[in-house]
């Protein structure tokens, strides 16, 4: 995946920066029992913050929204102000490979569609120290739903996300990292299309025209088109799985 100025041009001003939906966010949140009156959340890779704002609405949490891309944080700030929840959302720009937080700073770590940046196992193990004892980790990760997928999609995934595991393999990783599974479920296909892929597709014709003489920009756009087409053809074989975990 190319992460360059054209990638961000494609991805800016989207409702979400990855597959997800409000219903799934709420389902995962309902598994967080026994939280303090004002729990401390860390939303890692928050993007423009659709889930951040939803969490602020359905909880009394103080939320630290963390992302590396400042325009995403700026967009979240505007949306949070419009929704009346900005006072409980703190914006932090940084690299998720090197958090600068105190140990046991959070009751919940939330990460929708972003843990791949550091790796699923590395994130589970490395971020655990920032959770209180018996704290929660809610995370969605790209997984193989079908352990024996067709050759074409398997080859493609080896190019773009070679570390993808089956659900069974990830459950073992979770156990060995010191967490108990409270719930897990596959995100519906609609959560890929409605707030993510369809908004991207609507932007591409104008971007192709704008960058018609820029081969690198067009290559980035072509990668986005291929990613979406592969999901259209092979969505029953892979998807995002949302895990709600509790630190043991």
C-alpha cells in the first residue's frame, strides 16, 4: 500500500478511514462491563473519528484520540464540536509504535482497523502495559474467514497484508498475549461499503482527471480500485473481525 500525498488525497474527507459501522462499535462497547464512572479510553488510529464520537455519545468516557495524520485530527475536532462532545475528547498526534503515556493510563484501548500498522500480536502485547488490570482492548483486525481461499485473493493479500491470520490463529495469539475474549464477530459487508469504499469510489473520477498526467498519482488510484474490486469479488473469504478482550 502506498502512503503518499495522493493516498491522503484519496482518503481525506471520508466518513471513516477503514471498515466499520456504528452498530458494530456499540456491540463491542456493550461488552465492557464494570467500567468506572468516568473511564479513560485511548482510541488508537482514530482517523476522522466516527467511532470516537459515537463512544463519547454512548459513554461517560474521557477519550484520548490518537493518530499520526494531523488533518484527520483536525476533522475529528470539527465533528466533535458539532456533536457537542469535544470537551471529553483530547487529540494527540503521534506514532503508535512509540506511545508516550504512563503505564496503566487507560481503562480501555480502542482500535478499529488500525492495529495492522504495528502488527496484531505486537500491538496486543506492547500496548497491554498502558491498560489497567482487567482493562479492555477492543480491536478490529483483517482476517481470513476462509482458511483455504482462492489462489488470486491469497496472492493479492500476500502483497498487501501478508501477516493476515485466520480467526482461529488470532484467538490463539490473543490467549498467549494475556487476554480473555469477551466477544468477537465479523463485520458485515455493508460496513466496508457505506462509510468507506463507496465514498472513495465517488472521489476517484475527479482525481483521475486532475492527475491524468501524473503516473505516480494514477498508480495510487489504481491500487485503491484494485483493493475495492478484490473485496467485491472475494468478500466471503476475508474480512474484519472485531474482538473485545479483557486483560487477564
